[in-house]
C-alpha cells in the first residue's frame, strides 16, 4: 500500500513540474489565441490535476480553450486547427512551496 501511495505522489509532483515550464510565446489573431510553449502532454494526468485542484496547488485560469498543435512549419493547420478543448492551469503560491520542497 505504501509503494502505491509513493508512486501516486511522485506522479503528482511530476505533473506539477511539467506545468511550471509553460509560457505564452505569441498571440494568434483573430481572437487572441494563446500559443503556449512547453505545454505538457501527459496521458492520464487528469487524476493528478484533480488532486492538485483539491489541494489548492493549481487553479483553472481559463476553461474550454481551443487546443491544437502547430505543424512542422510552426503554423497552425489551415483546415480545423483546433481539434480539442482544454483548460489552462495557473500554479498557486502553495504549489511553488511543494515544488521547492521536492528539490531540496
């Protein structure tokens, strides 16, 4: 039981660290669409994000944001560039304390 708990907590910290690296690099017009660099694509991260929301480590910054990927030419696809909807999360002050504790 303890090994499973350790693995889950480690997974949560990995998801938190992946959220730290995000940054907005440009705005696409029309509509002020954010292009986010280093946005984490982690399969099965929903449980870890929900745990972080419950603990107050992250907040939802924007809900139902259009989501897609840039092509090899660093431009969005011409036909239907946004295939999904996603959320943008903001890290709270208590999350920084959790991340810094794991680095020491």
